């Protein structure tokens, strides 16, 4: 049985529910007004309003389905907010598979109106990963997904030459929510990232925040890439654009980041970065590992991630 979890975000819930509802024996925990009001004694929590981002929610399904009579084979949930941390922790502890849903690598819903066709607005892309938050290995280098993306919108998929004369090291720290999800302290992680770079290079360090003033960073990655020597990231997908623009990559951890296949983790080598020759294969792999909404409903996502079919 695969259990899906609703958080009150209509689009996200529709995707997760569609994924689970097509399965034989699938289960689903609906975020209900009664559950929220009973837990938090707050009658202002309205049915179908999203759970608060930082809520410590009690997931009944983690208790009700966690028994031998109703064995759970996997969990399905969207993102790092609204107490999905508990679902992830339960999956790790019980060695249960999990399907993680979030914004796509390319043409994701937030930017769809600017760079996409009506088709992609009506049938948007999402990313779905099994037992990870991003695609961390290159295992599907067919060009079909990338060719399809090039036809569907206005995104530039050019791979620019590697930069070897940049001056700045850009650090992309994790979000506060990501740190909380993993049980880390944002200030400590950021300080360690900066300290490790600073002790190994005299180059200027620039911290690039996802939301510097509570809104998405308006400065295009392409602009920062012009004078970049290297980029150091945690798990931000902004690193995709840096890599496409020829900026060598370092990842703070050996997992969680989409950049892992093209990156070094040893920050003592910040002045001698890696210039791998498989960026195109990596790009094809990412294109093949994001899915349109219709792929969720027709079972293609589960079949692909289970190794039973190709897209």
C-alpha cells in the first residue's frame, strides 16, 4: 500500500492524490478541518486551507497504517513544508520507500507563465523522485525528454563553455525550511560553508539567497555566472543554471543535490575545480526525470520510477 498525504495546497494535493488514487490498494490521508481543529484547538483553521508552513501536524496515517494488518510499501508527499518531515523520518526509520514531489527542474509551475506554452500551463511539469529529493545519479541519457522540452517552451538549454577565469565563489545556502526538515541549523550550515571556502581560497565570496527579501531572487543566475569561478550549493536547483553557464560546482553534502554527478565535495579543491565532460548526458537525465501532470494520472510516473518502462 502506498499512502499519500495532503497538506491543503490544492495543486500539490491534486498531484499526490492523482498518483496514489490510480494504484490498487493505495491509501490517502486527507487534511481535514476536524483533524486540524482537534489538534490545535483553533476553529479558524478552515477545511482545504493549507496547513501552516511550520506546523507540527499529527499524521493519523503514520499511526493507522503502520501495522502488520495494513503493511505500507511507500509514502508519497510534496515538499519540505507543512510537517512532511515526519513522513520522511518515518520512512527512513522504518526503511519504507518514499516518493517526493516538488517543482520541476525546467518549466516548473511558478515560472510557467513566463517561459512556457499554454500546453505547459495547463499540463505543468513536476519532479518526482524515489527515495531522494533530487535526481542524484545519471542513469537515463536518452535525448527524447530534452528534445520534447525544447519544443514546448522558450527555455534556453545551451551548454556554455566551462569558465576558467572567474573571480567570485558563489555560495547558495539551503533554505531555513530545508535545514529544519533535515534537523540542521541554518546559521551553522551557512557559516561552515563560508568558512570552508574562505580557508581554501582568497577569491571573493558571494552568498546568493533564494529569497533575499522574502521574495524570489530577481537577479538572474546568468548574470552572476558571468564572473563566477565556482558555485557551492546545498540542494538548490539554481545550481542547474550555473552549471549550464559553465560554472564548476561543489556540493556541501554528497547527497540531496541535483549537481552531485558533476561536482566535487572536497572544498579544499576550490581553486582546482572539476570540469566534467558529461553535462549533456546530465541534462538529458534531468529532462527524463521530470513529468507532466498527465503522466501522474496515467501511471507513467510510477511505472518509470519502478523501472518498468521508459517515458
